[in-house]
C-alpha cells in the first residue's frame, strides 16, 4: 500500500504511485478579474455619454473649433487684413485704418417732381398728401383723382408710377415716405413720378422715420465680418 492511502482504506480507494494527484486552479480569481474589467468599461461608457449629454444641453457641441477650422480661420483673417492694408496703401491711407462705406448718390426731394392722385372714394386725400410732401421738400406736380385705369382699383397703400428711365434712387427716396408703396413703370417720357393712393392708405410715414430710411440708403452699413 502506498503512503498516500489514508489509513483504513483500501481496494478501490487505494492511492498508488509516488506523485500527488493533479488539482485544477480555482476559477474564482478569473471571474473576479472579468467582473472588474467589465465594471471599468461600463463606467467609461457612462462617463462619455454623460459628457455628450452635457454638451448637447449647453449647446457647445457645434462651438468647439477643430484644429483645421482654427487654422483656416486664421489664414482667412490674415488674407483679409493683407488685402485691406494693400488697398489702403494704394490710396495713400494709413494701413489698417477703418474704411467708411461709400455714400450712395441719392437725389434730394427738391429734385423729384411728384404727381399725387387719389384712387379711393375719400375726398380731399390727394390734396392733403400733396401738401405734406411739399412740406418735406418735394416738387408738387398734378393733384387730383386717379386715371380711370387705377380709380378704385388700388388695394394697397399706393403705387409709384414712373418712366423706365426714371432714376431708381428717386423711387427709393419717394418710397421712403410711404411704406408698402409698389413701384411700377409706364410709357411716359418725363422723369416725374405719380403717387397713386390706394384703399389701404392711412398716412404717410412719419418724417423722422422717412429721413432715417433715406440716410441708411445714402450710407449703407458695411457687411459684418465673418467669424469663426
């Protein structure tokens, strides 16, 4: 009997040979390792998802410039500055000096002759509007009822009717006096403009507001610079 055989046992329980029986390594340690790795991965995914949600709610997802975008933006700004400085130097202006927008050539009200016609049933409307335009410096032409082609057929505030050769700037100056007036042309030869008052007419634009509109037309604001 072998020395490995417990006392009192024999037969099929007898252990023979001189080596101990081979035993398997417990699997508990492997399970713990896998469990720890799974927990780390899960926590990483949860943290990344939380950061994405924070960016969405803050609106920062589209505001973070990439390295390529920042490089392109810097290059564009440099090119714009170089072109601006070159243009200023060619005109003898200091490099980098702010440039004012060129003033548009607008006619003065005293250079525009206006015929005022009433296409509505309201009596005395053309006369009242004509007197107000005269106070604002316009040259007043004919005043009276609208021609049959327009009488009681103008549903809007009014129509500006002139020659195809009439300066478009004159339409703009007169149109600033009546918001919603529609410019049109006919076959006339002169440069005068008809103001045909329609059913929706209530009153002329306030003089101070009309003057502001004309000033903006004469000195348009420069387009805002592109931002990155």
